[in-house]
């Protein structure tokens, strides 16, 4: 069961030793389906609008004291984008400054292989979600560090695909 209310408040928020707020996010992704229903190798990623305007980004939010980074990443994906899936190995850590608040943050990003897209989710009335190609997502994403995380994800998935193809050809 999924909770249909977003967490609020900062009383459980994590900060690093330098006082930077720690945030965690996901890049939700899936592979397109061919016309015959089989999976293709074409990658799609899910971007969301910000709450205040129509800027595009990936789901992210505060990492709280009562959860792991992976749990926070999944929670943010459910709350902000209405997707559930498998959180995969961390893409990296970025230090960045919030344009809105002028403060420094420490951000972690994870890939999320989407298994389910919810019809109802906590922030559906304040956010829009859109599936798009990697190139489109890179063009519209507002945060440089999220674009870097996307590049790392694409490189990782491409490398895995090439490795699988090599293994298949060796077995033939």
C-alpha cells in the first residue's frame, strides 16, 4: 500500500558536517515497448515539473533520519512522480547551491527502474510527469548535477547492454 500524503517539515532532515542539507533523488527509467509488445533498447526517463513553476527535473527531496538513502529516493519518487520500482546502485554525490535559497546542498542520485506507475500519488495536483527520451530530458532538466547523473546512468546502462551482447555472442 502507498501512502497518499507527502512528508512535510524539516525536523527529521539530515545535514552533513558542514551544515549542508542532504537530499536524495532518482532518475526513473524504463525501456520503450515495440509494437509487438516486446521491450526495445530505447530508454525513456520520467521528468517532473517543480511545484512552483513548470521547470523540469527528476524527483528529489530531503533525506531523513529514519530512512536509508535508498528508502528516501524511493519515497521521493512515489510522492513527487507517482512511480514505484527498483532503486539501483547510487550514481554519485554532488555538492550544489540552491538558487532559490542561496544555500549549499549535498545531493545523491539513484536510478529507479520503474515497475509501476500509480494513477493516484501525493503530489499529483502540484506536479506534472512526462516520459521522454534521454536527449529531451537532458535538454529540459534545470539542474546541472541531475544532467551529470543522467549521463552516468546512460553510460552505465549502455555498458551493461554491450556486456550482455558480448556474452550472448560468446555463447553462440
